[in-house]
């Protein structure tokens, strides 16, 4: 009991209490300074009609819909490349995962420089390929900003998908492939009939983790486009941050945050269900 | 505390901590079944792909050593001929970057150590001692992993503020520690579950206390788990952005990402991109060193099944 007390106390104090407190705040008109009173569910009904909040939700969904596929496909391809443990695969794996380790904040500052018109590497490379003008300003336009960030995030996050899929691929018993070979299966058939079915759970996990990450996007937008032009590239977490700590509408912002917790909670519950499933199966086997 | 008993010992469940680094991998075999041409194709493709991930960092390092007027020009042949450390010396003298790097380091080391101590204690407790409701308590700790801290910024800000923990590096470390604990407790509990019960039992027969058993007998066996926990906590803390942005507003307490943001937004007039690039390079150094050096511990954590997204 004594051993687990500090951990439980910290989780209770800084996760569970704030969670309950968030629900309480969301039912008030809490300002940063001064008194507050209860407003019932009016923050929530106001959210449903707030064009800016709705835009940030839709924008986050659009962003998630765009990046999830490329992150998965690139990650899967890289997992295929490194799973065999051949000469060089540890080096490749390390390289592919490097962006995830260094983190989006630091890399966003690097990208800010490379996305500048005339001086950035993006314009330098793409204009030499004849794709864009050398003075394209990526971060001040909705379409260009979103495109650049999606490519950037795919580069950042596909390494994580690779790691999760690689672990699953390496757990598939070799005998299954040998049996398929005896039956004369081609490479494609082995991948389609053996790898994919046995990798279903890892694929689901990788997708869930990727989607949660996209729903919580903040750094890349805050640093690269500042949510702009206007608030056109403002994801949900940035809406919460701006509403709470720039506009000082803490009650209203927290109502949006509670909605986000519910959505993420539902997605994570699916993740835990999958993990539980895998643990039970292993315990039984 | 309930005394340890054999009945309370849960057998080590292999939770898929397969050695991710093992050589023989299914479905592909070694070099043989690829053939000479296939292997050459694999090496070429892999190298080209690896360059896509490494070159931007190498380019950033190179640019950080260019004079500012070249950084804000299109890349050219000049880039390699006028290398200078001016960005770094300028950063140190005018931007106080060493203070910010020190703040980041302090918070990251503090978070790593605190997480390791608390998660080891809790992991030991959950793995070895069964008390009333321990299963439920463990489930609650694990479930908090589902709650994104990004959505709790407002209540956390008000709470930390009333405790005097905003604009406070210790407060930031406490916040980071809390959100690393569920993962750490999970990893440490699994680590303890994989140690044969007889080892600590033998220590108990020899008269060692629970604490002594933990510190001297089990230590070498749990070090990999601790390394995984510390590594995750350190890297999380070092790279975290939105929490620091919310809880730290005083310039002298900025962590590195905040100092970089200040260079982007806070500066009057033009952004000094040379400084910004040099600052980004400073921020990525510990990540690269730790990851390349301790990669196997990092992958252990990933493969253990619960990942922070």
C-alpha cells in the first residue's frame, strides 16, 4: 500500500481531480480573475453554434483524414524494409524513427526556416523540380500551409507506425511462412494471407495511436501557421488554448476540452480493449 | 502493507516483450532468399529512405553554422565556404540560451528521476503485494493514460496556480512526472512480474527488508525497466511544448522550446533565423545521443504494448 501511494496520489491530484474540476469549470462562466457563477449547460449549447469551434473541429477531422493514410502506408513500407533484421536494418530503423524522437516542436522551428519564401529548402528543391515558384510562402496560406504540415507530419510520425508494426511482424511464427512456402505461396500471397491477418491488432493499434495524435495536434500549427491565415488552420487543442489563455474564457474553453476528453476517451477505450484482448490471448496460450 | 505471500504472486505473464532486435525474422529470412540483386535493391532503397529522415537534420546542423545573411538566402555553393560559430556565440551572449537549456535539463532530469522512483515503488507494490482493491487501483492508474493532458490545461493551470506551482520548474516537473507515471508503473510492474519470485524470497529468508531486497538484490534485474521509464520521461519532458507554454510565462524560466518560440514571436522586427536554427540544433542533441545510445530500452517500452501517442 505504502509503495503505491505516491503514484496513486499524484495521479489523483493531477489527473483525476483536474478531470472532475474540468467538468465543474465547464458549467460556469469562469474568467481568469474574478468571481464566477453557474451557467448550467449553456457553454455546451453555445459550442454547438460557435462557427469558430465547429471550424476547428472540422479542420482537425480533415487534417486527421489526410495524414492518417500516408503515415500508415509509409510506416508499413518501412516496417517491411526493416523487419528482416538484415545487414543495415538497425541503422535504417534508427534513421526512420529519429524525427519522432526529436519531437515536433524542435522540428517545427527547423521547418519554419525551410518553408520561407526564397530562402527555404522546400522552395529551393521544389522550384528546381519545376513544381512551385521559388518565392512560395508556405506558412501564410491555408492550402499550402496544410499541405506542408501534412507532408511534415507524415515524415515525423511514420517511424512510430513502423515500430509498432515491426514488433507485430517479428512476432509472427516463422513456421507459418515456411508452411506457406511449402504450399507454393508467392511473396504477395504470404503477405496477404499470413502477415496481414495476423497483424490486424497491431494495425488497429497503430491507427488508433496515430488518430489520437492527430486529434491532439498543436505544436506544428502553433509554430508554423500560427493557426492562420485568420483562424483557418486552428486545430481543436489550439482553439482551447486560445479561448482559455488568450481570451480568458476559461469556462467556455473547458467545455470544449471536456468534449475532446470524451472523444479521445472513446478512441482510447478501443485501444485498451485491443490490448486487453492480446494479453488474455497470450496468457491463455 | 500486506506481507508478501506465495499466494499473492502472480506468475510472470509474457506481455509480448519479444526481443525486437532479434536477428532471424519471419517471412523474409536472411540475405539468402533475397538474392544478390534483391539485397542490393534493399540496401539502395533503405539508404535513400534513411537519407530522407537524416538529411534534414544534417542540413539544419550545417545551416546553424552559416552566417545569418546566408541562412536567409536560397541555398547555394557559398553555404559551405563561410562556416562560423557566430550563431552559437550570439545565442549564448544575447539570448541566454544556456539558461534555457539548463532549465530544460533540470526539468527533464527531475522528471526522469522522480518518475523512476515513484514508478519503481508502485510497480513493485502492484507486482508483489496484493491488497484490497489493488487490481482496481492499478486499472485506474492505467486508465488515466487515456486522458490527454492537452485537454486538462485549464483545470491544471488553476490548480497549479493556487498551489504556487505555475512559473515554477518544480511544478512543471511534477506535471510531466504525473503524465509519465501510468506508462512507468505499467513498465515497472511488468519488469517485477518477470523476476522469479524465489530470488526475493531467498533475500527475505536471509533477513532482508522489502526496501533492501529492492535496492540490492533486485536492482540489476530491474535496471532495464528503469532505463526505459527514465528515457521516456526525459524525452517527453525535453520535447514537451504546450504544457510549458501554459504553465511557464516568466522569461527566465523558459524551457528550450519556449525560448525558440520567443525568438520567433517575441523578437522585434525580423526573426533571426540563424539563432533559431542553432537553438533547434541544441534542442535535438540530447534526443539523438540518448536515443542512439539507449535505443534497445526505448524499443522495449514500445513493444510492451502501451504507448503514449
